[in-house]
């Protein structure tokens, strides 16, 4: 982590889990998908409505079959009421009460035509319900994918608006974990739970209506276990949620460690730190295991507990229903339907409870994504009409009483003034932490000045559009950055509409053409994001060629030649002299041999310019620059204060 991150107390922002707030905010993300959601809801209501009618229809078939058996066993030529009265007269009142709830005809057997009609009706209802559920599921998938798609776009746009200070305070692995793992987990959670939750809620409502229609008393018995189900779900959910939050935080930390160890695996091996790296990995992995185990174990208690409550409900319904049949208040078909409804009523409750761990995990990931979306952004850009623009971009730079600090309690740059004429090459030297790179970051508005102002051709850069400001500035860093693609594509990154001839010309100017043509595919050689296949110096030459192609008015070189050999460095210096003609150049250097020909050399210490002049003038002055020069070329280390 860089110096600014250490000074600013780097690390992920720690906030308490707001399940309700994050859940509501996640639901608000579905607003653009209102049409699909309404379609999903309507199809779901129709599907569930037909599904819950199924047991009632099948109960009618049971009644027809049972009535046929009862009627066939009785003599014909008498009415139902006469049969029941005769049974009571014989002392069989209990049987008569039970049969009083049946619609049978003495002497008549099973009406298979009626039974077949009922079964076909049930089959048609279930078939249409299945089709409607398929439509509902498809609309749900469309709404979820659209929402996750927009969330990814929001994150991409957010990352472009975040200041450099945010990335200084966050490890790359942590940011990548939020952008990839948390978004993927959120999408999978929504896919697995959203449609099922809606279907379960509709099923509960539909089944409850049917149970009240069949028997309010049995419905009341079935509802007795609902408070117990809610209590179980609430208690277990509250215990599981913090563990899911910790699980995804641990995932982010583990990813950060793996990313660092992978990108720096060569150094880890060189310094023999494999054991320490493995020990750190085991520690992070163990923390993730503990958090994941606790989260899954606690939430896993939910389903068996809800199944116990459901079975308790089933027993109560069966006992009370049997008593109602015996009294003739209900038919066997109604009780059969009610038993099915009691199962259908407890099943969605169990499903909702079993999905609680997924929902909690998804909301925990959603909060981490929202934390990223809520991160403080860089100051807003001025509108197109209000944005200031230099009448002509010549490269004149002026710093007027500039002050800046990363930490409010620790000043870095105080009251710094500087004037650079167009075409001048300005070299900035000084010890580590003197503020050399910070000065360039302020010019590019990666950070905003705390006091004073910076002018570009007489225009305050704070009033300019950042993109327009940076379009006139080319930068080559000590740490090279290449993306997966051909060498030609990497060079052409500096200019969108660059031709192949311009790419090769820029490579020749940067003295990269020769080594590129020795590669198997020349300019079409494919590099990965690590630049495998070319040396560190060759990667630097490619990035310098990229800056040449951009043809900037202002050129910034931050230790750009640190990775090249002495001969290549001399060639690059000559090319730089050609490129710098008519352009303003800022060169940050530790190797003083690279800046002897600079028009102005600034020596910085503790955020201030302590010396200013040409190479010869500063050596004659015998000050800080002379001490740095002697330390490098005369090995007079003892002379450094």
C-alpha cells in the first residue's frame, strides 16, 4: 500500500449491517423492471390460484368415489334421508352422522363419467398453472438479470468517478471482491430466491383462503403454528446475519491476500517468504471457514425446525379433521383437501425459512456493493457551458501558493509557487516522500489542492473538465501497465484513431521498434496483463511509445527510464529531447544522470522547493542537489544529512 494509504488509515470501511435498509434499497433497484414484475406477479397469482384449486377439485373426486362405494352397498328405491333415518333407528347414529356429510344415492355405484370429468378438470388446472408459472419465472429472470446488469453498470461508472484516494485506502483484492464476488452472489441469490419467495407468499395467501372456505375451525387450528414459525425464523435469522456479513468480509480479505501473493509471487520466492505467505493464507482461510461454518450451521437449523412445526400442524389438522368428519360437519374429500392444504401451507413457510440463509447472504453482499456505490466521489465536473478552457493550449503551468496534505494533521506541501514556460523541461528531484509525485498528481487533479491554485495557460485547472485537462497531458509511470492484447493495441491505447503507421512511428521514436520486430509475431504479438514474454525494460519502452503516440502538450515522466539499460536510456533521452521540443515536460527522477539537460531542476524537501536552477548552477551552489549528485556519483553517502 502506498504512502497516502498508510497516512489515511487504509482499509475497508466498517459499518454495521442494516438488513432492512439494504433490503429496501435493493428492492428499489427493480423500479425500471416494473412491467416485468407486474407481469410476473399476475402470472404468479393466476398460477397459484389454479394450483390451490387442485386439491379441492381432487377432493370432489374422492367424495364421488366414496359416495359410489357407500351407495352401491345400500338397497335402491329409497332416498338418502330415509337411509340415514333407518340407521339412526337401529342405533347407528355415529355412522349416520358421518354419512350425512356425503352426497350419495342408495343403490347407485361410482359415477366414472363424473369422476373422469373432475380428474380432467384437475389436470387442465395443473397444466395451465404450470404454463403460467413458467411465464412468471421467465419474467422474474428477465427482471433480475436486468437489475444486476444495471448494478454492474453503476459500479463501472462509480469506479470512474472515485478519486485516487479511495484506491489508496483499499486493497485491489477487496475492491475486486465487491465488484465480482459480491455482485455474483447477489445475482445468484436473487435468481434462487426472488421467484420462489413471491410464489411462496402467494401460495400461503391462496391456501389460507381455501382453508377458510372449507372449514374456518380447521383454518384456525392450522394458523396456531404460524406464530411459532415466525418466532423460529426471526430468532435464527438474527443470529445468522452477522455471520454472513463476516463471511463476505473475510472473503474480500482473502481475495486481497491471494491477489497480492499472485502478482508478487516472484518476490515471495526470492526472499523465501513462502512459509509466511502460506501462514497468512491459512489464517485468512481459517477466518473465512469459521464465519462460513457459523453462518451455514445457524441458518441450517431453520429448515429442520420449520419441518418440526409443519409436522405438528399436520397432526393437529389430522386429529381435528377426523373429529369433524365423524360428526358429519365435513366430508372425507374436504378433509383430504384440507390435509393437502395444510401441507401446502407449511411447505412455503419452510421454503421461505430455508432460503433465509441465501437471502441474508445476498443482502450482506448488497450492502458491500452499496458501500462502494456510496463512497465519496471526486468533486463534480463543471457543466459543459461553465467549464473553463484555455484559449490556446501551449503548456504554460503556474502554481500559486499551493498547499496540500493527505492527513489534515500532517502538512506535506505548503505555500508552493512555481512558474513553467511552454517547452521547458522541468526536472523534479528529492528524497522519497518529498512530494515529487504528489506535485504531478495535483496537476492532473488526481487530488485536489487544499489551498492556492494551479493554472494551465492562465486557466485554473479546478474549473476545467478533468477529461479535457488530462487529454493534453501524457504520463509514463515507473510501474508499467499493459492490458491483454497485441503490442500494437497497447501502443494505440494512447490515441483512439491511430493508424498502424503511426503506431510503428511512435515505437521507432521510443526505440522499441527493433525489439518488437524480433518477436515471433512482431507488433501482433499478444501480451497478457502481466506483460509475459517481454522484459521490464521492454514493457517500459512500449508505455513510452504509447505516450509518444498521444502527442501531448505536457509530458510527465515519473522514473520512466528506471527499467532500461544505459544505452537505451541514452537513446530515450535523445528521443525525449525531440518530443519535448515545443512541449512542457515534467521529469521525476532519482537517477540524476537522466536530467542533466533539463531547463530547470527543482529540488524538493518536505513539500517545499529548496533549490531551483540548471544542473551546472546547482552543482556550483553546493546545496542539496550537489549532495544528492555526489552521493550517486562520488559515493559520498556520509555527506547526506
